[in-house]
C-alpha cells in the first residue's frame, strides 16, 4: 500500500527529465536518447519502472546534492564575462590596471632619463605652461566677463513692447547673433596677436568654444521664454491675442515635433465643444496652460523671469553643461573628498600627457622630420618616393599607441575629472557626461555617446531648431557641418594654418555611417566595433601627419620651434635638431615661445 502511494505521488509530480524530440510539423514525442532536454516532462503512466526509478533518483540528487560528503561542483548553463552575450558589466579592475600601467610607464621613463641625462624629466614642454601665464589669466577673465553682456541685453529685449523692434523675435536674435560672431572672432585672434605658445592658445580656444555654446544656449532659450511670456500676457485679452498653438520642438521623446500639446490633443479626442473640438473658452484656457508650463522649470520650483539674476547666470557658467535650463537637479552637499581626488587626477593626467608627448611623440616627429629633410641629404642620394612612404609608415606606426593613450587621457581629464570636479563644486546632480562610447559600432553612435554635453547642445539648438524649416536630412547635414567647422577652427588655431583636415575628417563620417547601416554591415557588432577602434587609432596618427611633415617647410612655426629645442639624450634639444630646423626661426621664437632649452647635463664620472 505504501509503495503504491509513493508511486502514484511520483507520477503526479513533474520531475522527469525524459528527453523530448520534436520534428518539423510534428508534436512532442518521447524518445529515449542519451541527451537530456534540460526541462522536466511528465512521466507517462505506462512508463517502464526503470524510467520512473531514474526520474526519482534525479529528483533526489538535485534535492540532496548539497548534503554530499565529497564536495560537489555546481555546473550550469553560463557564459564567460567577456562573452558578447554576457550581462556582466563591472570591469572596474581593468580601469585600475590602466592607471597602474601608466604609472609603470612614467616611473620607467624617469629612471631611463636619470640614467641617460641625469634628470628624471625633460622639462622643455613643462616650461610652455608658464610662458605669458598672466596674459592668459587676464585674457580668460575678460573673456568670461564679456559673456555677461547677455543678461542686461536680454532684460532689454524682455522689457520691450510687442511692437518694438527690440523684442527677441524682431531684433534681439539678430543683435545677439552678430555679437556672438564678433566675440568669437576677437577671442580667436587674441592669442595670435599676443604671440602665445600653442598650449595657452589651445586652452583659451577650448574655453572660448565652451563659453560660446553656453552664451548661445542662455540667450536663445531665454529669448524663447520672453516671447512665450509675451504671448501669455496677451491672452489676458483673448479677443486680440493670437491663438496659434504652441510649437513643441523635436526631442528624444518627441522626434517629429508637433504644434499641438498632448493636453490639447487629448481634449480634442474627448470631443469637447459644440463642433467636436475645443470650445472658445477651453481653447484659450488650454493655450494658457501650455504657455505657463513652458515658463516653469522642469523641476517646478522656479518660473521665468525669476531666473534672470546674476547669481543664476554665474552659477550656470560653472555648471558642467552647455544647455541652459531655469533650474537643475542638485545634490544635498559637496563631497569634498571626491572633489579633492578629481582635482589631483586632473594634474596627474596633465603630467602623463606631457610625459607621453616628450618621450614618445616628439622623438618620432624629430626623427621623421630629419629623415625627410632634403637639405640633410647629399646630392648623390636624393629622397625617393619609396623612402618617403617607408618613413611615413614607420612614423605612423610609432605614433599609434602614444596617440591612443593621449586620446584616452584627454577623455578622462575632461569628461571624468574636470566636469566631475565642477559638478561636485556646484552640486550638479546629473553626471551623465558620456555613455559607453567604447562599444560604438558606427560614428553616429560615437557622436551621441562620447561627448553628451556637446551632443545635447547640437541636438537642441541646431538640429531641433532647423528641422522644422529644412527637414530631417538637411538638419542632420547642417548639424554635422557646424560640428566640422568647430573642429576645423580648433585644428587651424593649433597649426596656424587653415588646411581643412578637421573639416574633411568630420564630414567623412556621414558616408561612413551610411555604409555601416547597409544590410551587409548592419548588425555585425563585433566587426563594426573593431573597425571603429581601428579607424579611431589610425585616424589620430594620420591627422598628426600634416603637423610633423610641414615644420621643415616653414609652415608650422610652433612645432618647428619645439623640434628645434628637442634633445638627443646627452645633447641639448636645440643642437640635436640640425641647422635646417633652426635657421628659419628667430631667437625670440625659440626662447619666448617654448622656453630656454635645458643645458647639457654634466658628464658622468668615468665617461
């Protein structure tokens, strides 16, 4: 009796792992096999006792495997952490290993320098940071102060009556656009007029571009709010006010844009009014609600024009964002330990960038420039095309890894540490400055994820503003065009020549993206990511090629002067460069622009 009850209980339980094989168009059939399906299937009533016994044994093993005397290893269907199908995302240990590797590189370099020259570091590039430092500080302060014109001008535009030519829509937008163009031209020209080093020029230029986007976002968003406020005030007299619906610009949640608010569309869907639409009073009330909501911050604590204060403006300048909002989410307090660590990390990254430039980039550039200089070769052994190609290929290969490290360090110092420090200082809560761009499979994805502040600015103030007028495709081209112009301005200021490298490289992303989205390439994530990284690393070295192939032609004074001060181990940098690199440079350029080269180290005893 007891045995029968146990058998009936075992049959009622869904514990068997009897294998199931299903053919195309066939139902399940129970067929003995040596492979298990991995799923429990009911034991048939007429199953032989051996099958029932095996099912019971498997159940008991699964239930009692933790009580075995000998340790049992649990095996399951799992993938490795680096498998593309893995959900594991915590690789913080490799992040720490990256910094440990850079520390080892820096220590090894200093030990080698002590052995060869008697000094731990080559200080020629370090001296660039102190040349005309006060000029840079005063100019940067004046540049920041000159952006403050935006607030009093906007107050004038807001106070103007609807019929005045000084409203934002009639004259304010044109005035601010002209001011921004003149402002940009002036501050780009200042480093050239004052004959600054390229390091100071790059710093001021990048800060100029940041402040230009901040100023543009501030005046254009507040200009939009001033026009919205005027419309809201005009609705106090509905008989003469415009009842055109408020236009909602395209966004990530509303990619197409619309002229009807969600509330208005919902009200119309419910059939309000005699003609099935909104009634006259309801339409005015709904429009008032739409406009009033636009004047209120997304958080809901501040309403325009309460934000038009100096405290709000200078707080916005310090916030790590390029898109102005009336109010931002904030943390409760400043984490001083985190702030201090980020400040230290900024100087650490600058130190590593300088070491990489002095020890791995400039030597390759000096060697290539000397080998390609015709004046250093005899008349019976002129340069051949094959020799030039070999020099180019070899130098590019030597620059691949240093430029990759430089790119990563620049990314870290800007997006993780500088922006993070300002976010901590202002208690700015949104720290989403980048996404996982290292997993990008095309350049469009990279442009969205590697620099979120600039992407948000371009989408808000370029793409969304132009799409209603010229369409999606043309708006995309215009956005890339403006971004390419910005990159070319940076390249032109560094090289002091307008050559188009940054512009061409940026615009080439459009056909590459179109190719990557074809059916033959789309969906191959690993292949596309490998191609992305290869093009990124190779592109950095190729773009640097004009910077080091032109100095001996007299077309890059800053790099020529740097090369003319470069040393070869125990000799001075200036003497190692050769007469072809020194003669075109006046003494003032060599000494003032890049600092005096360090004297030769003392000879070692016994040498």
